[in-house]
């Protein structure tokens, strides 16, 4: 449903998923909101989440088209008819192509990660030299390094499909929005 592109931002898979999204928002969000103001912050957050959702759906559609051309019609129909129920049982097909197709077709995508990535990368864009403590590292790291690592990890993981249950392209879509909006508002590289 189209509305789920927005409502998915307010749902999380489990407590850990919610915790890691909110801890980033808790520590970096206030400085971004204070700098941008509450209205711009809300626009940034919701736009990053929406674009993140659209990026994920777009990549899923491309993968769906590519994989459906590799699966015979009978198996394609079988996955379409029973795949949702198999996923809901916590199972999947043993064949990697069928399993990937079923996850693409019937997997869930939820969480505020795209929106949070937008806020984090907005912070990084505004305050690239600010030092951040990143658990478990014992030394402060410039925000620019943290941002480069986060985006680089998202690109490598998304293209390499290292973690198929994570919407890496939603993260990257949100990050792109954070970067572009800060530049659009001419607030990059603040002191």
C-alpha cells in the first residue's frame, strides 16, 4: 500500500532495531534540530524516510524483474502463491535464487533507518570536524570519517547483498537526502 512508504518509518522489527535507531537520533538529532529549526528538521526527517523507502522499493523492483526472468513460470507462480505464508512461518526456499526472489517479493521493510541516516548525514555535513565517540572505540573520531564509513558500508553491503534482511538502499536514500537538504539550505560545514 502506498501509505506504508510513510508508516513503515514508525515500525521496528524488534527492540534492538528500535534502540539503535533511537540512540543515533537521541545523540545527534538535537544538534541537527537546533541548527535547522524544528520545521526544517521535521521536513528532513520525513523526506529522508520517504526517499529511503522509495529507494528500497525501487531496488527491490529492479531485483524482482531481474530474478523473475531467471525462474521458470511454474515455480514463479508457486512462489507467488505460497511464498508469503512460508516467510510468515520464518522459513524460506532452500534454492538461493528462489529464496532471494521470495524475500524480495514478500519480505517486510520497516524502521526509521532511512530517516535516521538522513539526520546523521545532515549532522556530518554540517559538522564534519566534530569528534564523536563511537562504541566500542576508545578514541574520538571526526564526524566526516563516521559518515564516510556508514555510507561506504551501506554501498558495499547493498551491492554485495551481504545482509539480505537489511534495507541498505533505504539507508543510502535517507543519507543522500540529509546531504542534499543541508546543501540546499546552505548550512554545510558549520563551525
